[in-house]
C-alpha cells in the first residue's frame, strides 16, 4: 500500500466518523433547541379572569361579636384588564349600571339547614391592577365585608362571588366555606 492510498483511507474513516457523529448529534441538538424555544414561550392564560378561594377570617367588633370578615381570593387574568379607574363613571361603569361594581359578592345564611340568599350589598369596585395591556396578571385581592345579619337569629353564613373585567368577562363563581358568626 502506498502513501496516497493510506491518506485516502484515513480521509474516508474521518468522513464516516464525522457523518456518524452528526447523525447522532443533530437530532439531540434539534431536541435541545425545541425544548429551549418552548420554555421561552409565555404561558397561555385565558382572557376571562379566573378566581379561587384563598381565605375568610372573622373580625370581631369592640363588643366581641363577629361583625365583619375579610375575604381573600386569588385571581388570574390573561390580558390584564381587571379593575376600574377612579374616572370610570361612564357607561357601562356608571352608577345606574350593574357593572358599576366589578366584584360581586352574595351573602347567604343557613336557615333550617338550607342556605338562603340575603339582600346585603357587599359588592365592590376593584381598582385597576395594570395599565400595561395585554399582560398576564395574577395575585390576591382582599375585601372587608359584612358577615353578621343582626336582624336574623341564624349564625351560619357563606358567600358566593365572582369578578368582572373591563371587557365585561365574568369569572367563575366561588363559594366560601361556612362561617359561624358570634351574634348578640
């Protein structure tokens, strides 16, 4: 075998080794690139707000009766349009509109084993939470609300609530656990 043949054979061996390495490495590199690209993608969150119950805590008055409660919910919104500005007084957020409020809270008391809705207004206006649109926002919101119907002898209450964003999307409805309030 002469020197020229040896060089040609070693070139073929090197070429085959490089080809084998690339055949193994390219799929691995592609998988790595796909994984990196997918991890950089923003998570998709629905533009309709979603809420979950976080906590409810009784607040006693100076006489020791449970007068109010603090309700805390967790929310998530995919386009960041939860909340109203102080200047939002025109339709659909005017005082004559049901959307004057954007956090709707219904009061229920347990009467003879059944929960009955009581007409106590605990609705509220959540202030605007983001001025950057669209952006995913989430967090906790708390409200102090009336928890004791002094005109009733029943001591077990619960609340149902939902929020509405600026484009009038209604969140899911959550129900709090039962709360036994200390009465007069």
